[in-house]
């Protein structure tokens, strides 16, 4: 609907007005009157479309999350876009550029498909990490889950 209006928040907030306008238009479509025989269309109910509700546009994250809810994926951007420049200052390696190594590698990405299961040694979080260059599956043990439970959520940035 960006072709109708770029402020998706205003379009969403105006849905009730649109339905009311459509219902009134349908109700008035078949109404005949005394003046209809004269061919005078200057009377009767207004066919003027209502103005959009004035609201602040959604931020990037809210817009993308609602987009993902509606169509199942990010269509017009990626959550990592908003933070990529800052994150790449200290987490330079992209997921696509990972090398097979026993050395720790600093990465950043957006969590998705998070699920917590009961493993042999306690709870284990299994999730996908996405930095737009690639996606990898990652895990976190129970200690990390407990210490970072406020950060380890779908659609959140982690480093």
C-alpha cells in the first residue's frame, strides 16, 4: 500500500474511516429521490473520500515487524539495516565471512526462530542469527539464557 500513501501508520489508523465511507457509499448508491429525474447530481451525500488520520509514522523496526507479521518476511528492508553501520565498527566479520576456527569470533545479528528446549545438561536456546549477509544456526546454554534473557528474543540484535 506504499503506492497509496507512504505513511503506513496513517493508513492503518484510517481503516475504520475507510470502512465507514465504503458502507455509506454502498448505502447511498441505490437511493433514488425526487431530484434524480432532473439529472441533478449536486445534492445528496458526499462522495468525498475522508482524510487520513494524522499520526506519527512508524519507526523502522515497528514498520518491518508489522510487515513481517503481515507477509511472513521483511519485504522493504531488514532489521539489521538500522544498526549495521554502528555494529560494523566493532563486529567487523559478517556471518557470510566466517571461517572454521577454534578461536572465538565476534559476530552480531538479529535473532529469529528462537526456541528453548530441555537438553541433557539443562535448557538450551536454539536460534538463527541473521546479519543480512547470511544466516547461521546458533545455540546458548542455560547460564547464558538466564544472564541474557532480556536480550535473547526474536527480532532483537545480539552481539
